[in-house]
C-alpha cells in the first residue's frame, strides 16, 4: 500500500476577515475532495485571514497512481486565480516503511 500527502501554502491577497477566508478556501477543499476522492482539509494558519494551508492525502496500491493524483491536485491548486500558491510540500511512502 502506498500513502501520499501534499500540503499547499496559499496567500489569499485582499481578504479582510476569517469569514471571507473561509468563503475562498471552502470551494477549493470541496473541489479537491469531489474530483479526486481524497481526504482534504484546511490544516494550518487557522487564525490568519490572509494565509491558508490545505492538506490532502491519498492511499492506493500503486505508487504511480498516488503520484498522479498528487500531480493533479497540485495543478488544481496552482490554477486558482484567487489564491497565490506560495509553497507545496509532498511525500509518498510505502506502508511497510512506517
């Protein structure tokens, strides 16, 4: 079994409240979960209204599939014009290595 995860660090630009931040982040999280059947959530910068961290994870029997899903998630994150992607961290591991 292969496990992959990816974390996105976003700068939100002209956002003035946590409510406005949630309105920009929630559609991204929902789209990733719906399109790719992955676990995804806002994982950091909860108290900052101009920054957001979103993490996603995928489990599969094939490493190539995990890498493909992580690549597609990264393309979706980078394509959002309302969010500036600052950094991406990702990793794949085999369950035997844990």
